[in-house]
């Protein structure tokens, strides 16, 4: 079930979310990156899709054609890497970078 990124209110099932749709509980925009199943902080432009340009305000309504409401599975995929451990790609990348230049 999709929920509002700001207040956690459950969104009505199978209801289409338009750019002007707002959360009935807190009034926040719902068609935003932070409510999208493709939103992934740290990915290129914070999106798992190949989007043509960056969306600067992730918590404001936008016209992204890839938008789909986030589900519980999307949340789990974002939180866990393939090895079952929390995603720490940033730390691994930093360690690899430092090892290239002899910094341990």
C-alpha cells in the first residue's frame, strides 16, 4: 500500500495520482519523487529510471512520466542491497576510491 511520504497516511488503493492530487490528511503534494517507487537517493538524479533531466525539488509536484506510487516492496528494495545487508554503497565507493590512491 502506498503512503504519503510526509505523514505516512495510506493512500486509497488504485486511485490515480495526478499532479494536483494532495494528501487528504496533511495536504502535501502526492505526485512527488519521494512518493515514487523509482526514487532512490544516491542514484543518478536520485532515480532508478533514466530520466531526461533532474527534478530539483523532490517533495514538490512534478510532471515526471515515470511516476508510480511507492509500494512496500519498493521500500524494502531501497533499504536492502542484494546481499541482505543495509545498502552502504557510498561507504564502499569511498573505500575503493581511497585504495586507488594508497589511503587506507
